[in-house]
C-alpha cells in the first residue's frame, strides 16, 4: 500500500493533522522544560490528565473539556510547589503523578470498568480521534504556537537565567505559569493519540536529540521541532503498516533518532 493510499483514510488524515501539531508544540515546549529541569512535569501532568478523564468518563462528561482545566490547575500548583523552598519539586511531581494514577484506576474499577475509551486514553489510538477532537486540537495547538512565538524572547530569558530575568524586572512567575499552561494543553491534546503513559516522551526526546546536535537555543528549538514532526510521521506510517500501537511506535522512532544523534555527537567529539 502506498503512502498516498494510506492517508486517503479519514482517520489517518485526522491523526496526521492533530499529531503533527501536538508533536510540534511538545517539542518547542520540551526544550525549555528540559533546560529548566522540569522535564518530569510532562509525566506528572499526563497522569493527572488520566485521573481527570477517568472521572469524566464515570460522570458521563466529555473527557477533553473536563481534563483541560484540571490539568492546567495541576500545572499551576506544581510550579508553585517547585518554587517553594521547603518543597522538593521532583517529590511533588512524583506524589501528584502516583496519586492521580491511583485515583483514576480506583474510579474506573468502581464505575465503568476498563472501557475502550479509557484504554485509548491510557495507551493511545489513531482510531480514537474524532472530528471534534481534531478541531479542538487545531485551535488549541495554534494558540500554543502563537503564544510561544509571541513570548519567545521572554521564555528564552526565563529558561536560561531566572535570577537575572527577575533582577531586570521581568515577570518570571508569569512566564513560568504560561509555560506550564501551554504544557498542560499539549499533554491533554496528545493523550488521545499517544496515551497517558507515553505522551511525555514527545516533550523529552526531541529536546534531548537536538541538544546533542546543536549548541544555540534557536538551533535546538528548530531541530527539536523538525525531529518531533518527522518522528511522528514515521511512527504513524510504521504503526499503520505493521499494525503496532501508534504511541509506542512514535516513541521508538524518537528513541532511534536520539541514539543516532548520540553516536554522531560521540563521533564528532573524537
């Protein structure tokens, strides 16, 4: 089957559109999160999102509309905790992650059971993407990209030197909150396809790969964006051809490129 034939299916078109946009957003935000040592926040928020969608399914609500405000609130709380001198950021993320996952599993076991819908959110599925999901993904992803581009220089300053940025009068807390909100949106949107267990890999792998190949912030940003989109498209194609889970296949593609970048970096250093 040719690539053109494969993408003649409506569900593959929906998956491609939403997936490319989410991958792009995740890669751009991932660079700042990894450099700020907040990379685990993606994993924590994905588990919060799973807990929220489990409650939404149990209450008969639309999972996306319920999950988005809950995950944004969780992101805001995690950042507040990370800035607090008496709290350990890693421990806070781990605690929230474990608690949310446990709540989600308990709610599912007591109400609906492991339905197909919950399974899709946990492990991802291209077939799960509806026209409404894609429309919402397009609108919110474009909003994320627009805000990232508009505040690029501010996010750059906050990423590399918070103390200096604060001393120059920059509202550091405001831009950290913006970063958390954008990350929360990207996590919720990507869960439908990648699954709660794997969505954080879209944030981490492209950034790590780009950092092995480029030194400048702009170079890393551009490389991460291209890597993320290419790996998603490759993963989606292989997933369709080989009938493998799309989330796991996309992660495998990202891992392959990351290992290749590590080998190339090692070769250059010698």
